[in-house]
C-alpha cells in the first residue's frame, strides 16, 4: 500500500538475494497463518502488514490460511473476525483463502508415509509419562518402550486411531528422531493425538488431529510457499520443520523468524485476553480498551495509522518493547488530517450572557478542518445561555491558570470575548452557574481595539446543543509491563481501575445529531472521539480515541 514505507531490513535483504539468484523461479509467495482461537490483536497487525506487504512489494502472492488443528479452542466466530480485521487493514487475499483442515487427508497420507519409512511410531505413554521420558535442558530423554514397534503394527494402530477405536489420550503418533537431542523439540514430538471433538469445518469426520508442529510446515509446503515468515518463538522449531520436510522429500519453504511486537501497557497474549473476556474484566473482544484490532477499530484507530505504525517499527531479530505513545502518535497524525473539528462539552457548566438579547440566537462560522481547507466551514448556533467545560473555570485560580475566572476576559472559539461577573452556587457551595457579559464588537473572536486575552474556550449553545454519552477510555493496565510480576501475583492485579469513565451529561453542537457509528471527530481542545456502535436515535455514544496530548511528538521534536 502507498502509505507503507518500503524500508530495508534483513527479511527484505534475504528475499532480494533469493530473487537475484533465481531461487524459487523468481517467485515470492508468503502467507498469514492465524489460529482461529481468538481475535487478532495489534501484534498480529505487524505480521499481516509484513506478509501482505512483502507480497505486494515483490509482485508476489500472500495466502490467508487458518491453522485450525485444535477443535477444542477454535470457532467459526474467530474465522470471520480475522477476515474482517485483515480487510479492515486494507489487504485482500483474493481467492487465496485456505484452511489447514482442508489438508487433513493429505497430512494423514504424509503421516502414513513417515511411518512406512520407519520415522514415526504409535506411543501409549500418558501425557505425564511422556513428560518424564522427555528429559530436561540439562539432560537427555529416554526412549519410549513403544519406540521399536514394527512398521506393520504402527500402521494398524494408526488406522485404528483414525477409525475411532481408542479413547482420548490413550495413544499418540510420534516422530522418531532423537531423544538425546539438545533441542527438546526434536525429542520424538507428537504428530497426531486423539480428540473426539467436533471440528468447526470438518464436523465429526476426524477423531485424530495433527499437532501444530506437524501441520504448519507441511501446509506451507502444500501451498508452495517460498518464504515462511514466523515470529522468534518458532526459531527452535525450525529444525523440526526442516526434518519433517527432508524426510518426506516435499517442497521446502524457507522459514525466517522476526521479533514479535511488544507494547507498553498492553498484554498481547490471546490466552490472557480470552481470560479478560471470559471473566468480564472487559465487555468483550471489541472492548475499546483491548489491544485487539476489533477493539482499536471501535475506539477509532484508523487502518492507515496502524499500517504506518507497523512500517515505522520495522522488523528485527531482537525482542524489544515499543512505547504505546508511538502508536498513539500515528493515530493523531492520521486523524489530524482527516477528522472534522466540532465542539463538545464533556462536563458542562452553565454560562448566562447577561447582556445578550433574550430569545435571540445567531449562526457563527466555524472551520471544519484547518489542515484541509477543502473541508469548508459549518454554522454553529450562539445564544444567551451556553455551556463551557467545568475545568475551564476556577473561582480562585493559581498563577498560571489563564482560563475563565471572576473578572477575567477570555475568547469563545469563533464567537466573542466574554467576562465573568458573577458566580452562582448551590446550598452545598458547588458552582452551578456563571454570569458573564460579552463584547459584541469581538464577533469572530478578535477585538478591533487590539485587546488580547490569554485563553480561548470551546462552548455549545444550551438551547441548540444535543446530549450524548462519552466514554473516556484510558490504558487498560497501570504498569508499562503488566506481565512483570512477583511470585504469587497475577497480571490482572495490574488492571487500571480508571480505564473507563462514563460522562452522561455531555452536550454537543447540533451538527452531530445525525452521526453514524464509526464516524470520527476532533472535539476541539479535548481529543479525538469515535461514534460507538451502541449509538441509536435516542442516545449518541462517543468513545475517546486519543487525547490531543502527544508525548511522542515532543520526543521527535526534541530529537530534531
């Protein structure tokens, strides 16, 4: 895509070298192979952008393949959500949509071939016994007592497993490699296990299922993948994948590993995210506090911002953690160009303009987006009674507070200068209303006599404004690394109790009366906000996407 920077990195260098040498007949064929056992998160966006981006950059192909080998955790819901996320990011796999379950027959045939070559056997050890036989990083394992079964016996037992004659966990098919290998993945790994479970695509056709390690490399081979791009945790598995392919004598993709994305204040483990969903710490996979792509989409992040972020961080071999402020910077940068400006008051304080004519109102001209003059202007109504942000007034302000205070004059955005002349309180001493005067000569926000003010406030007309609910989202966790825990502690202890605050008394300018879910606006002086799908005719709901404060922009500016 045009907004993805084409930068040099070790993966691209490998591909360029392969193309120069004529490897794979000059083809580049990648794949994005998610397991449909949860919703994709921002870490997967990096892999999506990389795999589809490489295919586009080198005029190749990229498959979308669902590695659906575990019916106990996979659901059709996850398949559909993954496809929606990939499309949202702007990528199209065209007709190249595949499923590992579509290769079950072929994978079983390859397993039979491995058995016939004397390279696989049926093992009756329990899971606990297998762990004991496996050995440790410091010491070798020991052979299973079933390791030397004859090829004929192994073939009969495998066929019986296939026909459902044994219970779950009673037998497995294992590769026969080396129980003394320093790489634990090579110590006779399991290839097939018995699972009498219904699969979301194949139903009850199978009661034995291939392990991920067995299916992964062979599926790449079946699809004629040239460059199998994986994250670093698969580096130790590469010798096993190579061994399988070498033994079977099939097409050999080249596996290349890169460091996965880690972000501050985020957890990017599908297992832990599932726990948050199931135990209702969040409202669902698409909760705007979640790092899932459905979550950040609902919050108002744009695909362009996510893609540009992924391009900026690039790919490397070493693990590192990226500051979430960098992601937020790209969100702001993109929305600053696109989002229309509007005025909304989240915590309203009533203001009465005493010298404004009773029963009168007028239309003032406001700019829709100063970054894009083609977006034009709109009219906003002004009247005698307004709302301003409660935080924009202090009765006894400190030295550097320049907003409204008793006797002080400020500018109302696109409107007039006003001066506070009186403060009204309730019986408990809470401020409930301000009385001000306005200068009609300052229409448009400037004084003809050159008078200066130090603050400009946003506002809405009480008579014309509409009500809304605004959900003020903050980071889901309070610690940069939520998983850095002392013994006996749980990552959920680091959840931010203030990650969501709901403001129910918000008032918005009337131009927002016909918004649609997904629309994004900049509320002037407050931040960017996205219309939530919960919105309807009776209630408008906005999610705060990101504030206007930009830590990363300051860092970048200081660096220059």
